[in-house]
């Protein structure tokens, strides 16, 4: 069997196109422009890249982008004061504080200071509780993107057996809640799960989100299962040679061993080019959703859970 490759890059482009269309209608029919504020504390290189990419795509879909770059030694009081101002700013519909934060800042305190209605990352404890009880919430972007791709590939997910490998608050737990919401039978597996290979082999849907490079081999996958690989791991690639400084070149891999899993799966997301592009696309979708809710307008179809 040769798996269908779920092209996250193309799917994310279609999501951004839907977002752009909805933004244009909000402007034309209601005179409203959705606004996303991103807060970056410090100069973490990876975070800087993410923030630049988010800002660029926010503008491309017609939304307002507000970037707040703070020094690494910014006090907790100053950061909380900025969040308070953004909470009160009617032009800002979505607020994202880029993680990780410098060690002297309490991430939970900062995240829970964001107005839950503007929490487009879906990390606020109120949104976690709303999602867990099946109520309307802001949904974390990576699980939302994964769900969109599963729905697009399968249509209805009702009755399917899903295994989520990983129990993080950012991906594993909300992913399980979303799959339950679509009437899957869901198992959350992790590093201490007994007979993990056998648990995974029973799954029609496997979502791998553990952060361990190529942890899931092909013989764990049931014939025809759908594999959503959330992992993005950088490993040495000596076959690519060395850099100018003599260090070994690297490459990106997922939590699944792609080649062997693709031989058994019915469909699979690649790394890179699978779930990754969907995360920013869903951030934009969440911002539009938050804007519509704030103004009592109909939410965009196909962009929410």
C-alpha cells in the first residue's frame, strides 16, 4: 500500500484563502477589520522567525497586525500591563504571547491574563474548560488544523478508533477532546502506556505528538490507518555533509518514521509540509472567529471546530 500524502501546505493555503474572503466581507459589509496582536519577549531565534511569519501572513489575508517586541528582562508587571491594554483595545480581536517566555516570567499567569475571548492560542484555562465540556471555545491551533485535515480526508469521523500519542496541554489533550467531539473512540497514549505498539495498531486514526524523532515505526500502524504526524524534530543528517563551521548538517523529521509508516497507512502527513503550515493558518482563522463573536456576527463556515 502507498499512502495518500495529506498536503498540509496546500490545505493551509486554502484555509488562508477562506480567511481572506471572510475578512474582505467583514470590511465591506460591516466596516470591521480583524486585528491580531503578537507579543514577543526576548530574542529567541525560533520565536523571532515564527513572529515574522505570523505578521506577514496576517497582513496578507487583510487583517491588522500589531507586534509588540519586549526586552528579555521585561518585568512580569510590565508584560501583564501590556496584556491588560490589549484586552481593552477594541481593534485587537486576537492576542498571542509567543512561547517560550524567559524563565523569570510565569507562563500560566501570563496566558491566563489574556481575555479568553481574545485567546487565539486556546491556552487560557477557561477555554480549556469550555473545550473539555463541549462548549464554544477558542481551540488550540495545531489540534484544530489536524482536525480540519482529518475531516477533509474522511468526511465524518464518527465511530472511528483514534489514538493520540502524547498528553501535552498544547496538542495531546485538546486533540483528544476534538476527536471525542466528532464521536471518535479515543485513547490517549504516552511514554508509560503498556504495550504501546498494540494500542496504536488498533487505531483507524493515529495522531503522533510526543516530540521524539521517528519514534513510531511502520509496524505499529494498522493497514489503511490515517497518520497525523505533529512532531517537528531536527536530527543530524551526515549524508548531507557538513556546514562551513564543520558541524553536521541536519534535517527535519516527525514523530513517525515516514517511509515505513507510509507503506502501511492509508494517508499520512509529511514532515515538513504537513501539520506545521496549518498552525498559522488556524491562528488566522481563530482571529476571524474571535472578531465575529465579539461583534455578534455569524462565524465563518469551515474554520472552526
